[in-house]
C-alpha cells in the first residue's frame, strides 16, 4: 500500500468516526422537523449548557404559533413545571433554570395554535446536562490531540496489514498521543467541567473514561509485543480495531451525573 493511500484511508476513517460521534452523541443538539398546524417547524433542542446562565431553548416558529416548555430535574421524582414560551421575533423562547455542574434536566417543548399544540423532539423528554466552563486552552489541544491519536491508531492498523511496512513508529505515536489526550488533557477538561478528573474504573462508570482506558491497554499490549522493533502485526491490528470500534460509541454516554438526592 502506498504511503499516500495509507494516510488518505486513515484520515477518511478517522473523520467518519468523528462525524458518527457528533451525530449520535447525547450532548449534541437534537435536530429535526415537525409539522405543526400546517407549518413546518425546524427545531434544534440543546442537550448541553453551561452553569453560568439559564439554558435557552429556542424554536423558529412564526406567529400566531405559541408554545410551552415543561421541565423537571433528572433523574428525580419532581413534579413537571410548565412555562409559556415567549415570542422573540420569529422565535419562541424558553429558559431552563441553571443547575450545578453535572446536573441534568428533562424537558419537553410543545408548539401550536391555541389548544392544538404538539410536542416536538420525539416522545421521550430531551435530557440536558449542565457543565462548568472549560478554558479554550484545554479544549482545543484536547480535541486536536485526540484526533491525532485516532489518526495514528488507524494508520498503524493499516500499516500492520502491509507486509512491507513496520508499524512500530506509528504505534509509538498512537500510544503517546492517546496518553496525552486521554489521561492528561481529558481529565483536565473533566475537572473544569464537572469537578472530577477521572470518573472511570475503578472510581466510576463513565463510559468515555472507560473506553479510553480499554483502548490504551490494548495499545500497551501491542507496544510490549513489538519490543526490539518487532512489527507485532496481530496485536497492532487488534488494538487499532478496538480503538476504532469503541470510539464509535457516542461521546459522553453514561457521563457524569449529579445525584440530587445527596444535595443538602
């Protein structure tokens, strides 16, 4: 396999996995369309917000459409609270009270005319999680380093399939980048956002932390198997495939969640 083709395939697979994460992740806005009283409403409902202010929920809806937003803390036995949506130009806007970091609210939005209002966004309530602000000097390096780690991981797996190539150097890059992104920059982001640096095994069940740990352990095995410059092809291919598969799991699934029952 030519070097250019190898890197082109690696970039394509890495970008595809990132797009999949973005489309399926539980913190990205829920997008869709709904027919309300003969009018098509395109919505983009937020599922993540910062603790610095109430979370704005806005739906493009021309007059005379009206609506309400219904919410409660999640997961709790609280009663649902209903608030009318306010018209701001061609939008209907509601605001969900801000919560502590890792606090969640479940909410539903209904839009229509008079009593004939329809809930948009699906049958299940939308879950929105609050987080503290994270400085850009952590976010940007974390994203870039994790992308690079995925890229070198994929490239190492492809190189291991080519008998004419030794993937050892790519393995070293993959291990180093995954360690930096997943165990240094990642915990820093979590510490700023939710007050906890590590919520995976053995301290918790955070899926993002745990899948990073699993991928890294596979790469450590591949690194050890390739000592003294050995290609260790089966181990590298296995580590690359495992990394690709687990990073297809939506980001932030089973992430940090505030236990409201423990609040004073």
